[in-house]
């Protein structure tokens, strides 16, 4: 990008986001040099002034939008130049404009005309009559119109109609008119929905919107997306508009003056301009803007939920039995080792109709002993609660914890190419059970193999912009993977692909190199991996961990570019790096200011000290056990007023869905989340949080459960 444009972009972005111009310019430079957002946020704090990932992402997105606007400007300028209509004043206005709507308004009068009513009138020679009417000085417009009657114009009435069409188009292309109508829409536009004629039965799911009206600016994302879905299915009719008479009055003030005879003609043209041209055009603008806003909010909710799901606490490297439960087909049972490798698989039938609980228990106990199982992961789908109860009634001979694990997306994984490549000799049931076991050991490492849209924590995910959704979710996964860090010697290629600077090809090359040469013993060894260049190494090295490496810093988030600083600290204290990490009293003697340089400041030095304090720490925290109420099996067991334990499994902008151990999840509406006002559910709850809820409503016909968390003081986060 040109330096001048860089400067303009930095100034515009800094002003819009409230971030320093220098911070913004440095961030743009790093992004253009190929640095990733996780890398910039973690290792370039001096350059960015400590901007977090969200701020860096906002800078990147706004830079992209400005770049697109710049391209559009160049296209418009070229078109005006070709028409011979580009004046210095027009060029200056275009150069100074960064609002896309205003930019298009400026260009609108010069845009090549389609076959419109106004264009037809011009071809029939009626433009001079339109000019006479718009000046509003002609005392006898009807008589004047007679002079334009010819072979193509049959009478004065037809001439006046054609002239009004030309005026209407001029009004609709006038910047002042468009600005006035746009302001009216912004201030008072109302969105209205009504059921399509004859579609009442088919549109039953949308009955809340059969006669719905509310101010557009107050319409929540979930209501707008619901209405738009109904419209797309042909079941609802949607309209967005401010008060029509007020808009027409505002336009008449701009265009009507002079004698009464012409005023009437122009007034008709102005009203036609609003109803036929301006209102549909500005309505489309606001429909698109409101949809984009709703998409952003829905995607933000999805991304926030996904982040919480991916960062769920792991059990860690344990020997785990994974069970994909079922009734008729039995339960598929697998045993995995500490690295998630499949050791054994078989079926058990503890439930009806086969009903062989004694045989099933004998098999489970034998597997627990034979494979030294530490924990059991049970899928939370069909027969999940029954299988959990069955196992908890048994004595397994070892201290084995039993966990319920979300099955969302497991079937998608088990049928995927990834699963087939991992387990070519096993069917989908075995693959699904292995995925359940691995989710308990490390949710992040397993869930990265599944399309995030299949994990089940979204809101209207099929109705939002799919490209933007995919980008946001991809970025969320990348952020989580890099926040946690990746074991270089055990990570799959799918997990490695999300590490800063790698991608699918380098990830595969790392796994291939590892299989051919054995485990990595140092980060520097990465440079021997095919296609691993200096830039990729710079971006990825700090996020890769090597437990047991010769250099203990290789198992920390300290970047190799900072190893020399740590070594100097150790030398100044007359010790080696391992002792510096092990001895807190030595680290307390370090004066960080002594190690500040032009490129390394206190933010980086503080990060280094945090890593030395807890090298290789996992930010996800410990995994907590959980039990549902044993007496609640189906929705029929519920009674109003019951207080139950539950797990938050999905969050929307209108509330949280809580799993209380039955097939149907209950909704805690936004208004029922706390005793105080809550503007967003994420202020109170997070995915996988353990909560206590009270049943306040049961709709057996629609299988809906209303819950409340008001007064539930023992809610605990996980």
C-alpha cells in the first residue's frame, strides 16, 4: 500500500476506534508484514502499546473496509474521467469521502442510466418541460405542456407525466434528498412483519411475527434474523419505513417554491420520487445495515460461546474409557491411552431391549483393569443418563471418575475424512466413542477437527453471512489454540494447522518430520522441517511446547527471540536457566529495568517473568465433576418450583439454555438470569458453567421449559 494511504488509513482507524495513531500504524505495518493476530498480541506489545486480539482484529477489519472503499473510489474516478465529467471539486469531494453511502450518492447523478421511466421521457424530448416545471415560474404549465405534444407524446397530460418522471428521478438522485430521507430512517424507521396471505398454518413457527411492529433501532438480532428467515421462506412480509408524510414534507421543503400551478406538478413528482425511488432505495440500505448488524451480533455470540467451549478444562493425559451410549444397538465402548490412541473397542448391552447388565458390567470391569482406566467419558445423548447411572451403581475396583461429555458434532467427526484417515479399519461408532474419550482429555485438541458450526453453540447460524461466520469462527479457534499452546510432539496436524504462522501444509510437514525423525528435542529443530522459513518460525515458535526439552524455555511461552534475555538474567545471578525457573527467591532479585532495550520493553519482560513463574501452565484450569438430579429423567418428572443443578450448554442474546439432565434443555431468559439488570447473558453465565436453576414454567405440548436463576446464590463457574 502507498505510504500516504497508509497514513490516512491509520488516522481514520485511530479516530474511529479511539486508539493511538502510532499504535494503529504499527499494527497495520505488522499485519502487512505477515504477522498473525495472536503473534502481534503476545509478542509485539511494545509496538502496539499492548493492544489485545479484539482491538487488532478491529484494526485489520477496518483497514480491509477502507481498502475496499479506496478501490471503489478509483473505479468511480475512472468512470467520471471517461465521461469527461471529473472536475477538481468533484475529485476533492470523492477523495475526502470514506462513507460508502455518501460516495454512491455523489456518483449517482453520473451513473449510466438504465431504461427508466425518466430516460424514456428524455428520449421523447420532455427534459426541457421538466426544467420549466422544476424552476416553478411558469404560470400555465398545462398550456406549456401542449407545445410538447408530438408523434410520441399524445397529449399535455402525457407530457406532464413524463416531465414529472424526470423530476422524480432528479429528486431521488439529489444528495440533499437522500440525506434527509436517510436521517428520517435512522431516527424513526419502524420494521413491520405480517404473515403472507394464505400462509397462516404453514407459518405457525412465526406466529409471534404475524402482526409485529417495533422501532428498527430497538430490534434485537434474534428477532430480526427470525423475521428475515420467515421472509426468505415466503411466509412473512417485511417492511422498513419511517413516517411517509413527514418524509414527503421534508422533501417538499427542499424542492417546492414559486407559483401554485407548478408547485402541484412538482409536489406530485416529489411524492412519486419518495414512494417509487427513494423509499425502496434507502429501505434496502437500512435492511442491509440492520442485517449486517444482526449478523455481527449473532456471530459475536457464536464466537464467544465457541471460545468458552474450546477453553473448557481438560482432564489431561489419562487413560480414558469412552462410551457412545445407546439402547437397541447397545453402547460402543473404547479404551484410549494417555495420548488418545485407541487400545480396544467392543459393545455392551446394559439396557433394554437386549438387557444384559451383568455381562456389560463384567466387560467394563475387565477393561478398566486391563487398560488401567483412570476416567470414563459418556456421551450425553440417547441413553447417556441411563448409562451413567448403570456405571455409578457398580464397583469398578479402581478409583475411576465418571463424566458426561457433550456429543455435539461427534457424529459429524466420525463420518468425516479426518476420522476415516485416523481410523480406516473402524466404523463410525468406534470413531464417535474415541472422539468422546478425547474430548474429556483435551476438548480443544479434539474439537478443532470438527466444523465449528456443527458443535451446536450458535444462534441463527444458517441465517447469517456464511463467509463472515466462517472467518470469525476460524479466528476464534486460532486464538484459543495459541492461547493454550500446543505440544509439538503429540499434536495432530489438525491442531498444528491453527498455530500462528503454520497452516495445513506446514502442519503436515511437522507431523511427517516427527514420524520420520522421532520427537522434537528443541524448537530450533523446527527449522529442519521442509518449507519452514524464518518468518514462519518467528510466528509459530512461541506457541509450540516441548515438555522435557533440553532447554526448559522450549516448554514455555517465552519466544526464542527472548532466550538471550533469560540467559543474561541467569548469568547475572550466577546460575543457569533451570535453576532460575526453579528458584523464586532468585527471580525476585531481578531488576527488569536493567533488561529494557529499544525493542524489548517492560510488557515483554513482565510476560517473561510470568512464564518463568509457571512454565508451560495451561490457562484452562482444572476440570470439576458434576451430577444431575438423579430423580429427574424426563420432562414429565418436572414440577414448577423445583431447584435443580444444570450445565449451561448454549448462550444466545436473549438468554441461556441449560441442560438439566433430560432430553429438553431449559431456557433461562435474560430477565431471569440474576436479581439485578443484565444487558447480556455473557455478563452472568458461560458455556459449561455449573448452575442451579428453578423451574418456573413447563409447556408439555411444545416441550419447552422455563427456568430462573434468580436467588440461586450457589451458582458456580467452571
